[in-house]
């Protein structure tokens, strides 16, 4: 779990976008699962509306990867 502290941000910044995409694709079998997880994260955030907008962009970006995965 991401704790929003310096250690977690440092670890996140050390990952490439490709690494992060691979981790998402390996962890979640469907785009629907990713959407559910992102929605949960948004609800727990301090600015849910802003996070929902970001989540929507991420989901749109991931869509083609999941289409090609199956």
C-alpha cells in the first residue's frame, strides 16, 4: 500500500512508466478490476473529484493494453 510518505514517493519515482504498466497488467486480470481499485483509492483520498479525473485518464490509457491482453 502507498502511504504517501517520502520513502514511497522515492520508490515510485524510481520506477519507469513501463514498469508500472507491467505491474498493473500482471496484478489485475481485467480493466474492470483496475477501475474498482482506482475507485477505492479515489474515495479514500482528500480530493476525490480530482483523483476520479486522473483515474479516468489512466483507465482510458490502459484500455488498449487490456484489449490486446485477451
